[in-house]
C-alpha cells in the first residue's frame, strides 16, 4: 500500500516544506511568536501552551522560519505516530496498510494540511486531543474487560486532555465526548462511583490553573472576551443561514470525499476492526457533540469551521474500510476498492495544497480579484521593504518607540525587525492592551506604521504634539498592487486620559 500512496505523500511533503521554509509568518503566527517573548501564565486571546513553546524554542535556537515552525514538525511526527498506534490497536496485522490510507486521507484534508502547517495553537490542540482520546479508549476497553481498568492510562489521558485545554478552550468538546460515553453505556456507569474518574477530572482541570490565575489577575479579560466574542447582545437575532454555511464549509475543508467516507463508515462498521473496543462509541460522541454544538452556536453567533477540528480525529482511522477491500485469506495486503475515487480525493487535497502554497508564499490569489479582499493574506508580503522604511525613519528620529495601528502589523513588524518592543494602539482589544503602559512612553517620539486596512487613527495621532506627513510604502507582487503602508513620525507622545 505504501507504494500506491507514496507519490501523493511525497507531493504533500514537498508543499509542506515549501510552506514552512519559504513563507513569511501569517499575522497570527507572528502574534503568537511575540507572546513567547513575554512569558506569562496565560494571554488574552488564548491559553498559553503554544506561546510557552515558541518562547523556549526562540530562546534556545533564535529567530528563523525554521525555528518558528519546528514545533509543527514535532507535533506532526507525534500526530502520525499516534495514528499508527491507533491503526495497530484496531487492525492488528493489517495496521500498516490501514495506516497509510489514514495518513493519505488526512493529508488530503485541506483543514489538517493548513492547520498542521501554521504555527498556531491548533496543531498542539489536535495532537493532545487525539492522544488523550486514544488512551481513554484503551482505559475503557480494559475497564470493560476486567471491571478494573489500567489507572495509568486514565490519568495519562486526563493529563493530555489538560494540555489540550492549555492550547485552546474547544478541547471541552473532547472532554464532553468522554463523559457522554461513560453516561450513555450502562456497563460504564459504575465509573461514576470510582474515585479514579474524579481524580482524572481534577488532573485535567488542574491544567487550567495558570489560566485561572492570569484571568483573576487581569479582571477576567480572556473569559469576558470569549463570553462576548461573537454575540452583540444589543442586537441579538437568529442567523438561519449560518448553520448551513458552517456545515458546507466544514465539508469542503475536511474534503467532500472524506465527508462521504465518514458517513459511510458510520453507517457500515468495518468487520476488520477488533470487536472488543469502544472506539466507535467515543469517536461518534466527540463528533456529534462538537458538530451539533457548533452548528447550534452558528445559529445565533459565529462558528468557524476550524473550531470543529477535533470532531473528526477519531473518525479517520475508520475510513480505510471504505476504500480497501476486506483482506482475503493468505493475501499479503488488502487492495483498493475504488482506486480512481481514492485518487480523486488525493488530487483534491493536492490542488488545495498547491493553491495554499501559491497564496501564502508566491502571491495571494485574492490579488487577482477585489483589491480590498482578503487583507490578512496581503500582509504576508513586503515586510523587508516596510522594515527598511521604518528603520530609516527611526534613525532620523533618534531614540523612539515603534507603534502600529493593528495587532497584525505590530506582530509582523516585531518579527521582521526581531524587536519585541513594537506596540499596537488600536480600537481592538488584544494582548497589546495587556502590555500597554503609557506612562513609560510619555514624552517620547515614535515611528507610527499604518496601512490601508487600518489607516492612521486620529485618536492615536492626537496623542502626539505633532506628526509628520505619511511616507507611503506601496507593496507590489509581480506587478500587482497588494497594499500600501504608511510611515509617520510622531513627536512627544502623551497618554490619553480618557
């Protein structure tokens, strides 16, 4: 089977390496890198694990694209090793064939190709959630077999789930799937009288102590941010089309072929899977709770497709049976049931991967459409020119600080100049507001960076005694205009007393 999928694996690996080593950090990648320069118990937008890792790697190995995304390489390796262990657990002697198909299907999913490439929090969330679920399933299987269960498996699963919570809060869907499994099966309800079950819950929740302490010390800013993130309580209304949009976009990003295979695998269990495992039950509970919850949230708020990234993790190892014929006796390997269909799915993923690399590394595809569309991707280019322009003005100005009009440009400029002192002052509340101390800046000059997405804020400019005329820094890519930055010198900053 490896020979059959190897060309696709090599192609996916090539695209991934080009993305990792030739692409300027996405604004949020630079944002999280900057968090790592300011060690803290937690942060405004997310829990702290990814920032801690970025801080450690940068401190030990310096700043580079390789170091920025080296944690992704490690999490990718752990992710696929965990899937190999799952394949071995479910399929025994056929584990290699089923593993290679599972691996190919995951790589052909735009959702996982993208989010395992970006140095965001998600790749850690996924590996910790998957490994926690695998160990929890093994614990439940051992519990059902002997009414005792391997305590180490349970506590290890709880610890890993706690780490998942330290990455992103939507690990709650995985934990909810665990609890639902225990509650739904009479044979497992005796766990509710087992103190180990509650010790495991405490182990998981203890991981949130840094987050709780940080929020307590910072007026619960992060919790309030998530509580009010997407809902305008003053104009609450149901959004009847959003659940459908969420589901359709989720299918496109998981891959339509994978979505079809998931439905088929759920309806027709594979006889090759060991019969003494509760794997399917846990997989279906996690999938159902996460997907139904986010679909419901989309009805009155905002639910992004990638928030459901943990829902499909345990389903992928069930998919090979859709594409592989049942192994015949005395045959060394199972064969593909529909080679052309499998190839179509791989080509779908490769097309997305190729477009992703072009979009992020060569030129944003949105540059060929509406000039104002996709402003995030347009910020991936031109930072060498912007950095030079900012440094030139700073040298002319003398001792001064750097400030931008948005967290994205501040993070990208900080990464380009390797200067964690860059600040953002904007209407949006973010981690820069936590760091902001106007008393330390009072009376100083500044170089202000704005852009056509976030133009100079009159409130910010008014905090200076006077400002210079903006110097435009237009950014082009292959003759196409992407955006324009503006560099302004500000003199004698004074804090706003409002």
